[in-house]
C-alpha cells in the first residue's frame, strides 16, 4: 500500500449517497409518503424497527456535508432526488419547496467546486403510485418521465451528469420479487413486468432530459462477475442463467435493443412489451454506471440445500428467499477471501474482471463507464481506524487502474458512501461511510479512511515531475 497508480487527467473522483438513506425530514416542506415510509412502518420489516424519518438529517445539515466533501477533495457528488419531495402524489405540478432544497444544494456544491451528479430514482417511489400498481403498472413509466422533466426544468442548467435509475435489478428483485425491500411484494418471476416498466421509464426519462439539458445521461446497474462453482456443464449453464438475470436483464435492452434469453426460467415471451418500447429503452447513453461490491458463485440447483459457511455474495439473501421457486441456479459461498461486516467477500479483482467483461461483451455499444458505487461495510467507531475500508479502497482502485490499462474506458469513481446511513432493511447496523455518524447526536466524524482518501486525491492532483 502507498501512493496509488496515477489516473488520467480529468478522471472524476466522487462520493455518493441516496435521498432516503440520509435526508430525514420525511414530512417537511410538502414531501409526500414514499414506499419506504410505508415499508418501515410495518412491524418486522427493518432491523430494530429503524426508519429513515431522521436518518442523517442531511435535509437540515447539508451545508456541513458539503463542507466535508470539499475538504475531502472530490470533484463530484452523486446524490438522489426524492421523487415524493417533487411530486408528493407522483403526478401533477412540482412542489416548489422540494425543488428549492435541491436547488440550494446544487448551488452550494458548485460554489465549492464539487460537480452535482443527480440520480433521479433510488427506490423511493411515491406511495400514491404504488397504490395504483407501482412499477407493475405501465403508467408509472410515464409518470417517471414527467417527474424527470420537472427536475431538469429546475436544475438542468447546472447539472452535467444525470443518472435515471439506480440498480433496477435490485429494486425489482428485492422489492417486487422477494419482498425484503419496499414495497414488499413477493411475486418471484411475476415481477418481470416491473423490470420492463423500469426500463421503459428510463428510456422515456432520457427523452425528457434530452429536451431540457445538455448534460450527460447514464443508467446505473449493480454488476457482479458470475463464477461457476465447478467446470461442469450444469454449473456453467446455471451461471449463464444467473448472469442473464443479474447482469444482462437491465443492460441488453439498453445497449443492444433486446432482452436476453430467459428460457432457463421458462420465460419465452414478454407480453407486456409493446411496439416501440425497445427503441425508447435503447436511446443512446453518454455513460454506463457500474456499481460493484462482490462476485457471485453459482451452481446448478441441488436436491438438498448446501450449508452456507460465510463468504456469501450480495445475492445470497435473494437466493435464500427464492429457494424452492424452481430457479435454475443456486448461490454458493465464495471461500478464501476476507468478508465485510455484511458478509460479502472482498474481491478487488472482480471489479477488473467485470469491467473487462462489459468491454468484451458489448464492444462499440458500450459507452464510457463510471464506477458509480464501490465501498464496504465495516463495524467501526470513532477512534478505531477503519483499516478494513482503507484496504478495500486501495485494492479496488488498483484493480480499476489495471482494468483501465487493459482497455476499459472508465471515466470516474464514486465511493459508497460519504456518510454512515440508513442501510435499507438492515437499518443502522451496517456502516459504509467515510464519515461516522452518531445517530443520537448526528455528529459527523471523519474516519481514517476519509483522511486516507483525502491524501490519495491530493496526490492525484499533483502534477508528476517532468522526466529527464
């Protein structure tokens, strides 16, 4: 460990958050209810009954958080806009007070030299739209495009990077498939209409943004290299089936204009796809966002479940809930690597592998990439150096640089996350932040990893000495 390899001039360094995870103030300034407000209110949904009602209180403490970013030395901040703040019922005119908050935030970031990167949807659907069917209802895609236009009308002159959706695969699977996230539906593969309507909403939002802003537009997916458990034909086929769901379902339609082969799941037609939908979904993008946390190891399904001994992937919980659903794969542990506090294996080389796989798989159809999330959960406290996070970041940045040297066109990297925050169904147990948040006092304390990254970014800004 030490000085990082030098990244290209103009490489974008950033950090990231999401509205429901940090903002709080869920009933202020005209904000409507979101599916996460409803989900958190249902007993047993969230560990220890936690909610995002206060979270990090970023809604009131944002000047302090902007100052932390400026001191860190990042060039960009990826945050999400809360749809219920803009349209409390998910339709109709904009709530001016909601837009005012983001207007102030964007101006403050610009004043400190931090470029705003706006994610329009990070899972907080207005509850009123969910009551009408949510993402299972085609109309929600049109409502999303309307909302995107309202945000761009206010912020489009100052935002150069727009991300339509964050991790739609996770939202569809955990929210509509197995119900461990809001809105808590358990439809299994009958959740596929939500996938299509999320993608259609993305495509319609791209058109709305193009009409209003010259900013770059991206879609962010959660990608995971898929490793067959063995070299057997059965395990390779299972891995291919899983890859179609995890990595291709929300990428092929956008970059290739078609859905991947889902016949392994018994799906041979998608009756909810209408004429013109795929053309809208495949509207050209300026960037592809890649969120990476760990690989996934996949085997053919077994008659008896294999014991889990740790090292499980991000998808292990999902596969556990789907056990018995007749799926053509089984998630199995990845051994031989240390794990995060979440139990996810730490595999920096998986980031390199995924980036090169995307390059090889999509070729000229692949736009330049931004790594829009990468980070880890550590059980850290003030005064205890979070060396595990430092090691994680150092390893992944070196793997990223190697991938770029091998031809991956990557233009930026965002650490997840700036702050410890509300980690969805895990409540406040998992800490991903560079900055510690005391949830009783809301005091922010930069961690050792914050100071480490600050030093590394300062080194990147220093011009190399001229040779000979």
